[in-house]
C-alpha cells in the first residue's frame, strides 16, 4: 500500500502539486532574467523532479510524491494558477500531514520542496543552453548536491559560494517557504 493512497484526495492533490508549484513560485519571484531565465528554470524544474524520482536515497513518501508529480506533467500548466498561494499551501500541508504520516517522512518531503526551490533559484546561473543535456544534468546535480550539504549540513565554506547564485528576491521567497514548512535554511 502506498502512502498517498492512505490520504484524503484533497491532501494527495496538494502534495503532488507542491513540488511543481514551489519551483514555479521561486521562478516567478525574480523576473530579472526575463523569458530566457523563465524557460531555463522550467526545464530545470522538470530535470529536478526527474532527479528526485530516480534518487533512491530519499524517503519512500517523498519519492512516491515526486513520481506522481512527474507522471502528471500534462497537468503542470493547470497547476500554475494562483501561484502566489504557494507559501500558504506550504503552511497548510505542514498542518495537514502532522498526524497522518511519520514525521521523518514529512521532513524529507518538506526538505525536498526546499531543495527544489533552491535548485530553481540557481537554474538560470547554472544551466547553459548550449551545453549537451547529459553533461548539463550531471554537472548541475553534482553542484546542487554539494550545495544542499552546505545548506543542511555544517559546510560553511560552500555556503557563501551557493549564495552568490541566488538573487535577493529568490532568497526572500525561499526563506518564506522554509519558514512555512518549518525547515531551516541558512541564509
């Protein structure tokens, strides 16, 4: 039996939409790169969701949610409505899951949401349209994983390098999401 099947349909829907919506929320929080950065960030979002589906180290719950998110890619354009509601949705999901799912599984899911947000914020700086997809994905996720260790671990020296790739408006949006998800991010 899957985790999602144990939850009410409205909670399932919110859980599955949030990885995409969080990424889009961050993408739209900074308009300095214009359409070019928005397109790069949309491509990065698909790559990031795909990465989490293939990453077997994450929790089973988070993996299941990311898989369903990816399998519903045709709904992503519908999920883009009312993107300003994402911080409230993050707060809502924190309370909705409290007594329904193991706290470790919830934390892993919420950390995945923050990781998606951070990766999207970095996408325009990190990705080059002329780089072959295979090389781009491998290099991108190597840097991304090191930066996640800096954020969630104790690697201060990598943290400053990480901060250079995120605009102040993206940083503020990530901080708002992390507060609503109760996941600590050092900025």
